[in-house]
C-alpha cells in the first residue's frame, strides 16, 4: 500500500487547505502553513511506505509528552486518519512522571476537547531518577528507560500493536553522533523497531521531519506546550553539544542534515571495519590463469 501516492487532491494544490480533522478548525488558512502541513504529511507517509509501518497494525499507542514533537505527531496522524489514509485506531497516552509543577489538567483537557481517546497514567519516576542519579549527572538515560517500560506496559494493557513516538530527523542524527563520538559505534534511532520481548513495534513516523518544521507547526497550531523541568533544565548535556554541532554544519553547508539522514539509509558494509557485517576473510584474489 503506497500511502505517499494516495493523498487527497486538495492537499496537492497550492491553495490554503481548510479540510482535515476538527483539530485543524482554528489552524491558519495561509498558503505557507498549507505548504508546511503538506510537507510534514508527505514525510510521514513516506516513512510509512519506506518502513512498512502499517503492516498488520490495528491499534497504536501515541506517546504524548506535551512537547511540540508529540503534539505534531498526534495532529498529523489524526489528519491522515481523517483523510482515510491511516486505517489504525489511535490512543494518546501521557505518562505523568511526578515532575514538580507538572500541569496535570493540560493534556486531559486538550485531548477531551478535540475528541481523542486517551489515557493519563501517573508513575512517580521523577523521585526514582533523582534518588539514583548522582548530583550533576544527566537524567535522560534513566528517565527514558523508566518511561519506555511504563509505555510498553500500557500499550499491552490497551491491546496495541505499536508504541508510536515523536522523534524527528534531528533526534536521529544527534543520537547517531552521540554513539559515534561517545559510544564508539555506528547506531541511531531506527524508524521501526521490534522491542526485546518481541510483542510490540516502536514506530517513529516523524523520522524524516525537520525539528524546525515541527516547531513552526506547533506555533501555528497553538498547542498547549508543557516544558520538561527535569531533563530540559539541565545544562551541558551531550545531546545539546550534538545539536549545536549539527546546527553549525547546517548554517555553513545548507542541506547537510538531509544528506546525513540519507547516508544512514545507504550503508556499505564492505567499506567499513566490522568483520561481523562483512566477510573480509572470504575475500580472495582471482587466479590469473
């Protein structure tokens, strides 16, 4: 099923698009916003096609943090579903991790208003992270593992086939360079992953989407953004260094981020140094005779 080839005709015009899920009722009617929306929808559909994300899928759990990326993910999936291009049931889920001053009413009020089925789960992982991580160290790794474990559990309880997350192009590139510089390996966030237990897919439909586009989309849609007061308040994170490096490269050589993302999809094992991926010992010179 080629999702990218089945977009509604009105989305291909240059005119302002007034159709879509009720979530878009107050969206801008400008041509520039319509182009942005089309671009993001096209990129999501391309990820669906490239990684066969819809194969055997019936129900998805959408991880909703309250940040711009997860809001954008939910909106784009609802838009595609409204257009008949996403035959999957969607459940939005926020894991309230007990962070100080977390506005508990924002997400349930918003999701109820736009008519989205949702589940709000409270688990005080904040206290666990604060207790186990030494002062001055970064919280992201442990916080992420605890959050992911709870989301897997909730996905199973809700009968979902996949956990769907809002990681975008920059997240994937930053993770690659963190592994490259600090982990000594070539690895990043895959757009499609089977969990260790083998019973859930992890999907990242925004894999091709640029963070700047998602920020513009969130601002135009006026999503009620909830800042992260745990990880986002820490200075000196390795990921921030990668983000700054990539931003500098993009400023000096526009288009490099897309080139680097394409490189992750064109791997030549025989031109790397991993004998587990390529049989270097099996290389032989042909007999001249």
